[in-house]
C-alpha cells in the first residue's frame, strides 16, 4: 500500500489542482501541503476534510487494503 500522502498528491495531480488551491481549501500554508505529501499516516479528521475537498473516499480505499485475516463482518 502506498503512503496516504502519495495518494493525496496523485489525486491532486489527477484533478489538475494546484498546491496553492489545495492549501487554501485546507486553510494552511503551501509548505504544510508539501509536508503532508511525505506522510505515511495522518489524522482521521484531516483525512475526512481532504476526502471532502477532493471528492474521494480515501477511507474506503485504505480499509480495502486491510489484511484478509481481519474478519470485517464480525466487529469486536
């Protein structure tokens, strides 16, 4: 599984959006966005905001990568 920061960067590029646009939407500095691209994990609240901004459900994609040994139908 690729790092979440890489997934976000690739989605931003796919949508042909600029880092400046994304930083404005996140209400942060461009330098923070570049740091975000390097992250292997991020806070779920931030990921939720990013999912809405980019209109992509990163949670579903990440949960699809869970090991098959986890019984998804029987939560503990």
